[in-house]
C-alpha cells in the first residue's frame, strides 16, 4: 500500500531528539527559541512564536484582537474545520465566503458584500500551499467605505483601524506571493507543523508576527509568549537562574511548543529548501505532466507569475463526474493499494456547521470543486516508481468509472 502522507523521519531528526531527551530540558527551552529565530530568518518577519498547534495559534490571535460575541470573522467555506472552529470557540460568528474555481482560495470579489460593521477579521487560507490573493484583500479592507464601517471596540482594534488579515498558512510554509514568503504577506500568519504538513514537529505551529505600526512585534511576541503559558510572567527556563518568583498577568492559555518538537523542526527547516520543497515540486510536476494528456483531468494551479506553492497537496479534479462517481473512483484507487484523500469537505457539509444553518447551495464553487476532487500522495519518500503506481491507479480507476456511465 502506498500511504497518503507518512512523516519524513531521518537519522538526523532521531539524533536531535535524542540530544534533547538527554539534555534534561524537554519542554519549551533553548531549541524552541532557536527554532523561532530560524522561522523568522526564513520568512523575513520580525518575530515568531512557536505554539502547540496552528489551531491554538489562530485562537490566541483572535482572543488578543478581542474577538467575541457579536463579532464576525470571514473564512472560506472550503477549508479544514480548524479555521472556523476557532471563531466558534471565541463566541463569534464565522461568515463563510466561496472560493475561486481555479486555485481553491477565498474569492475576494465575494468579500465586500459579506463585510458588516461587525466584521473584525478575515482569515484567508492558502489551500494546498497556494497563497491567497493578499494584495486584493488588503486593498479591500483599506477602501474608505470599508474602513469607515469598521467598528473598533478594543484598543487593538482601534490601533489597527481596519479588519485584521490573519492568514491560515497551515499548508503554505515556504510558498511565495509576489516575491514574498508567507509570513510577511499579512498582519499575522499562522503555520501548522502537524504530522501531515510539509514541515512537521508531530504537532505544533507558529505565529509569525508582521503587524504594522503602531504595533511593536517584539513586544507582542513577549505578550503571546506569556499568554501561551498561563499568563505566567516567567517561563520555566527564565526561572532557572534562581529567579523563582513569578506573577500571573492574565488567565492565559496552555499552548507552548516543547523542545522535543522543536528538535524535529530545527532539522526539517534546515533541509526544507534543499530537500523537501524540490522533491515535492518534482512530484507535482510528474503528476501534471502525466495527467495533462487526459481530457478528464484538471490539474491544479501551483505556479504562475505571482504565486509559487509550497506543493503541499496535489488537488486533482476529474471533469464531468459527480460526488458519487468521485467516491467510486476513490474506492477503486484504494483497491489498487494507493491511499488518496479529499481536501476538504466544505464546512456546510459538516453536521456542526449544517446545524448552525449554513447551506451548501450558498457556496456553489466550493461544492463543485470538492465534488470532483481527489488529493494524491505527495511526500519526500515517495519514489518515482510510487508516483507511476499512483498515476496508473488513478488513470485506470477513472477510466473504469467513466466507461460505466
Ligand atoms: C492542518 C490545518 C489546520 C490546523 O493545524 P493544527 O496544527 O493541527 O492545529 C488549520 N487549517 C488548515 C487549513 C489545516 O489544513
């Protein structure tokens, strides 16, 4: 069986983790702090805080920005549930936007009509590693009528004076938008290092701060560092120098990254541009080259003048099929010993969101892109032979199903 997304574990990772285990310091410590610096160096943003997950990172930011009851946060209908769940956690309302047919990212032309005086944040998602159209989103939130509608309640909202752009870059570490890496394209970017992501620490995430004046990103880093550890004014590392006394400045969260996780991240970030991204790109190119010749295949967009993907998920679409046929194709692919997946079921298809009243029919592009989508395996250890096996399994399965109608 060719698995869908096994993590890449090499000897260097094992040694780095072993070093951490033997060091006597396994929770947040020097390696986490070093990993944060490496992420900021890589992305070019002023300051980065590592956290226990992207979900925790997104929620910390929403809470800091004062998001709560009565507020609205715009998210794409087509994303993993985490993007919207964090809005619900804060007691606010997720407002769903449909997506672009071509790139699966939030459709900026749909946003204006969704903005109300309660809209506080937009969370674009870089689906499959392809960055959303950030310039257009910024132009929109800076339009005079949109700015004057913004009803700032907290000091942070007053200081920003407009809707916050918080990107869910769970898929797009290392991607480029107009020559800039994700991490410096929006006010705040949140990355995920979950086991299936391009760069993994088993579980984990990072908040890349890049806020404009008058915000001080370094100061905010210290604030979020404290808020990710119970609001405790000193973390365990700071207390080792005999400075045992600490204070609690707020009922903070528990969302810190451990040095065990950071050990993996340190090795992975070093190899990221050298090994991970080039291999993933090769696999994307092999798939596209193979499928381009079939009229039933619609290959994903992953590179153009403005965007370079991080090659996270290969979103193949099959022309002229419905959801049932897609599911039939997937079970046939599995029978040929190849694991594939679907990214993602749009939020209105999930019971929780359906029960809140969201209707799939209101997001037609999200539905049609989902209904014919099959995600193919992409990972460092997938060999060229494996890629051939996947291509053949997909091709044969699609043709079997198309023939039967
Ligand atoms: C994986 C994922 C997340 C959540 O990441 P965690 O680190 O598991 O919290 C959020 N958004 C999207 C789009 C994801 O795919």
